[in-house]
């Protein structure tokens, strides 16, 4: 999702972008990644790859989320180092923050407490990649590898498959299915009061391109987010408005909900001089249009 939105952004036209798909370059093959970067010697690498999914997927396959994301992060970052790529932007995740961390979550609170158990494997892999970038930058003055920590993202090119999707695409899929089936209700996991911060992926792409353009001014570690959140119930209500479904919601209190709140602090981002621009309702409308186009294709 992030990579496709980066390529769709207007700033992408200023660069020759190398974005091999999985068939062209297996990021799990360290030797192949190293050979690719040695051959092309890019000016900068944006590491946006990884195995992703929502609570259900993370709980079902913690080994895969830890092992694959650690391997991909290691291969990309170390291959960039080996090829002498001078700049790298590593995309991390707000899952890296302590489960009981004080909201809004400040960058310096990483590794100060236990992680959320439902996605601990993914979080550990992202912490590993962040630290690896820090160590490489510390060892070599010629290499500057920095980490952005996006809040939760949604938008075009997201994964909508049941069991593998994040919260907002899952909500869109469920509410759309209810509308098509004429259902009067949709079930929400938990009581719906857990709060999450979701940024439209095109806004995240804009922030990342700003980081490319102003790399020297970019902090070594910085959250990328809205600085505001909504409850799960409010996301369901927003999706219902966008989709035009007028049923009601029920709650399954036996299901896991993850952290009660996960809101990133945007003080560094604000000081750096960037903010997203897409409202929740606008972002969900655009994402729903993309979903319908995919369904029809």
C-alpha cells in the first residue's frame, strides 16, 4: 500500500524509481537483495516492505510476523549498507510502543515497557530494523539511515481480504457486505471504545516524499501521524456514512481488541513542518471507491 501510494504521488515524477515486485526480487533472499543494490546503486532507499495484517493475522502467525519482517528488514538495510547507499528511510510502526505507554506516544518511550502481546512479533521486528539503522548511522558518517514511525494507515492499494486486513479495510468490507446482503446489523469486536489513529495513505506518501526532499533536516527518528484519534465505534459509523448503510451495530465482548489507545505524539513532526491534509470522511470515501473498483475488476 505505501509503495504504491508513493509511486502515485506527484513527487514521484522527479525520480527514477526502482520498485521491483516480489517475482522480480525476493526480499527474503539476502544475496539477491545485495546484488540488486550493488547493481543499481540508488541514491536513497525507502524501506516500505513487510508482512502486515490485523490482530487476527498477527495472533494466528506470530512466528511468520517476527521471522519474515526481521529477515526482510535485515536484508534490505544491510544490503544498502554493503552497497554504500548513503541515505535510507526505514518505515517502522506504532506497534513498537509499549502497551502501557502514556498517550500520545513519544519517540523516546520506545523500549521502556512491554509490548502489546497481540502483535509483539511484528513489533520486535520493527524495533530491530530501527536499531540497525541507528547503529549503522553511528558507525559510519557516510551513511545516514533514519526511521519514520507512521500511525495506522489505510487507503488505496490496502489489503481487504478477511483475516488479513487491518481495522479500516476490514470495516469497509464488513459494512459493504452488510449493505449488499440487506443485513440489519454488523458486529464489532469488543465494546468499540478502543481508540486508534488512522492516516490516509496518500498523506503518508506526501510526508515520506517531504522526508526525501528535506532529508538532512529530518530527525533520525520521527512519528508520522495525525495527532488525533477516533474510537472503533466512530470508524464504523464513518464507514456506514460513506457506504450508505443504515443498520445498527452489535458488540462481541469476548473478542480481543489490542491496546486501549494508540495515539502518536506529533511534536517532532510539527516542529519539522509537516501535517496530513485528508479528513476521515474524505479518506474513507476515496478508499471505498477504490474498493468498489477492485471488486468490479
